[in-house]
C-alpha cells in the first residue's frame, strides 16, 4: 500500500498487535478529543447524579462508538508483527 493510500486513514494500524494507534489526521484527533471530553463530562453529569453503574454503561457505549469509528475510518485491523508485515 502506498503512502497516499495509508494517509486517507484517520487511524493507522499499530505496528505490533491488533488495533489502531494514535490518529494520523485531524478528523481522528477530533474524534478522540470528543471521546475524552464526553467520558470526563460524564463523571459529574452521569456518575454524580445517577451512580457508578450507569456511568460505566455510558462510558462503555462511548467506547463502542469509538471502536466503530476506528473500524470505519482506520486501516483494516489484523494481527501485526512489526516490520515483517510491511
């Protein structure tokens, strides 16, 4: 895959293991920032008002959405062993 094809991904694959690394485009950084803001904002808004269990459900739902965005906008996930896979 050429560099121009890889640069279209918001979330590049990790070099080792399965999943995605830090974002490579501004859209990915925006998604990650929004995720962290919503998780932290949920502490006083959700946890403090309705409890820890609902906050964990809230944070889990946000994490599922983040994984979905990574899946749709990132490199296809697969197990990687470093430079051997390049």
